[in-house]
C-alpha cells in the first residue's frame, strides 16, 4: 500500500548568490531573493526563478537553509 507524504519546508535563511551572504528569511524577501506570495527563489547568479521545493531538488539546498517536516497522510 502506498502512502502520501507531505513535506513542509520552513526556510530559515537564504544565500545571496551575488554577495555570498546568508540572509534571514525576512531579508531575503526584502531583497527579492524569495517571493513570499509565489514561493519562488531567485538565483541572482543564474537569473533563474524556481519554487523553493524545485530549487532544493535541483541542488540549491546549499543556498537555502531550511527545516523539512514530514507528514504522512
């Protein structure tokens, strides 16, 4: 039997690719690295916009410090 698993990401910090600085979530939002409304992450080095989950799956996890919570439904 297969179970559906839901992941919740709590982003604590984001690395700015332009400066290398790790910013708290609220500063990343203020600097448009994270779009709070869409859940998108902006990589200023590549110009790419990705949803946070996609960024983590693509290997950007070293740029996004987060806590992953699992919930089995």
